[in-house]
C-alpha cells in the first residue's frame, strides 16, 4: 500500500521539478528585466530633469540679458542728465509701461542717493550697495536677491552706470525686478506633466516659484543635491532628499554661479508614472519564453527606429536647436502608441517654439501700442539707413511728441492716456509706408524712420499726420479725447555716409539729435506744428 503512495510522491516531485525548470528561468529573466527597467526609468527621469533645467537656464539667462540691455540703453540716453527731475520721472513711468518685468526704474546720483524714483520718495542712500560700487567702477551689474530699501520686498537689481559727455561718473540707472517675474518666466516653459524646477540662491534659499504653491522650501548644507552642486559633481542615481524621500535630481548653475536651478523627482512618482512599464515585462517575458518570441522581436524592431529618431530630435532640442523639424512618423509598421507619443512630442516642441517666439517678439515690441521699442529702433534703424545711403537715396526721421499729454492723464486718468497712445499709434501705423520703421521712443514720444524719403516727402508725411491727429477723437471712459502732436523732421541727403575713423557721429544718432532739435523748435513755436532741419555730411563732420 505504501508503494503507490511513494510513486505518487515521486511523480509530484517530478512535476514540481519540471515546473521549476520552466518557471525559474522565466522568473529570473523577468526579475533581471524589472531591475534593469528600474535603472532605465531612473536614468530617463534624470535625463528629463536635465533637459527641463537646461531649457529653464536658457530662458532665464536670455531674459535677464535682455533686461540688462534695456537698462544699458536707458543709461546711455543723454536725457538722463538733461531732463529736470519731474520730466525724467515721467519718462521712467512711460518706460515702465513698455518693458516687461521691472517694477521700478530709479536714477541714483553720483553720491549714492536716489534722485528720481517714480514709486518712492527720493533721497534714499544706496551708496553701500554692491551695484553702486560696481557702477562707480564703470561696470553694469545684475545683483543677487536682496531686500529693497524702497518697497521692502525681495527683488534683484539690474544696473548700469551713467556718464556725462566727458566720461565723468554721474550715477547709475537701476531697474528693480520682483521675484514674481522670475516665477512667471519659469511657468512659461513649465510642462505641467513633468516635475517642476526651482530657482535658488547660491546659499540654497528658494527664489522661484514663489508663494504657497512653490512646493519646496529650498536646500541647505548637508542635503545631497546641494552638496553635489557646491562640488560641481554630476548627480545620478537614487539618494535621500532633505525630507528623507528616495529621489533622483539634477541642477544647473545660472548667471555664472549666481543662482542655482534644481529639480528633484521622487522614485515613487517615477514608478507610478511608468507603472505600466513594470507590468508589461511579466506578460511579455512569459510570451517570449512560451509562445511569442518572434513577435516580441518584430515589435522591438518596429520600435527601434522611431524611438531613436525621437531621441536624436530631443538631443537637438536640448542643445538649443529649436528650428529642427519634427515631422510625423509614417504609420506603416509603427504601433499606434508610438505614433501618439510622437504626435504629443511634436506638439510640445511647437508650444516651446511659440513661447520662444513670443518672448523674442515681446522684447522688441511695445506691448501697449504694438510699435517697435527703442531696442528695435537701434537694432533695425542702422541697417535701413545704411541701405538707403549706399544706394544714394535720401532718408528722413520724424520725432513726434503728443502735446500736453500729462494734461490728458491728469484730466481723464491714465486709462484714457493709454487709449490716446493706442489710438495715435493706430493712426500713425496706417499713415506710414510698410517700409518705414515706427517705434515708441519713450512715454508719449514716437519716431518714424522713412528710408528713401527726402525733405519734401517727409514734410508732407508729417503734415498729413499732424492734420489727421488734429481731427482724431479717441473715446475713453465715456468721453472723446482730442489732442495734437508736434513733429520734428530731420532729412539726410547726399553721398554715402563716411565710415573712416573720426569721421563724425553715426547717421542714426545724428538724425535723432537733429530731429529732436527740430521737435524742440516745433514745441517752442507753439506746438501742433511741423519743423524740418536738414542734416548735411560736412555739418555732421565739423
């Protein structure tokens, strides 16, 4: 009776051994595959964080560079030293409305005291600030985050020295930028489906995103990511964060080490986001070992080419080449999921391009009037002038200033003033040619550069504009506002502008100065009129 029992036990053991022989290789393969997948997902998460951080770095440094250029342009404007304080205050108010990011623009005299400040009373001592000492040394500066002595809020300052015609230091112009502007800038390119990045000071203090939704208190000495950043070590693999969570992270120094961009992503988030990737291997390995080995091989081959293509495109984007085309995949032999992934990726790239184009356009355009700003005038104007002069054609420049514009603001309010500026800009845009360059020069002052236009044509254009403005009525707050404009015209006719060393001022600067002189004559003669002054080469060189 015992023999059958032993026979049954032996058969059961044999079946168990057979199952073990079948399942152990499968389980071992699946376990290896899962471990490998975990490392792959970690590396992928780190790669995504690096791409996001590098993109944020490019945006922040480009944006800060543009704001620094705005202040450099303003500090070089001779009106900083020529205008009385109230007129300079009005000029700053007008510029504040046309330059994104700044919450205040201030002129500090050579003793270190604020002289003109549209937002606060003058007379605040800033002589001990590093940016003032840098300005005395003749250097522009982007400060670290500091507590404003004027408003009390945390800001950073972009500053540039001011010198008179003899090169003597006369103070500085500074623009104060709030931390909310940095938060808004970072959100412009923040993909909501990815982990967020954070901007910190070199000591680990959080700068942006600011507010209760920032989601991070910052870093401190002893935190793994902070120590790696201080040592400039590459961050890879899982480590414990300040909150003792298992995370992956990366960092990037900004503005030459002034600020730190950092990002961390929990390991649990990586695994939960890609949970389907960890579930597929078990079924896939079973099918490969039992039935579907050839099918799995064909699937891998169908994924290889499109994923390699996406990887190469992502590397181009990471390197800053946003002009590379992202074309749809051919649907032949490619899984539908990969097609959708490629479509979503191309859509994301398009959105980044749109955001970049919008930032570039905003840096060259006055947001209220839609006209070019001073930067665009000084970048595009010399090219238009050079083309006209080299072809032997005359060129004219109109300086237009709305008469008694302050009276409009005081009487009807700043909203009415904005409506007047927008209405005047619309009229001016329709009055000029497509080849003319129309720019808001500052406040209520505008400039029109008219290539291939001589004195007669320029005067006729200016007079048409003056008469049209005289008839214009701008609705604002239930009333119709009427106003006039004074126009100064400068015309340059003759041979090609000399380019030898010491040959005189640049043509755009000379035209601006001459047109401004003509505008002064128009104002002095009673306003609502046109004055023209010619500009000759021998006069400019004298």
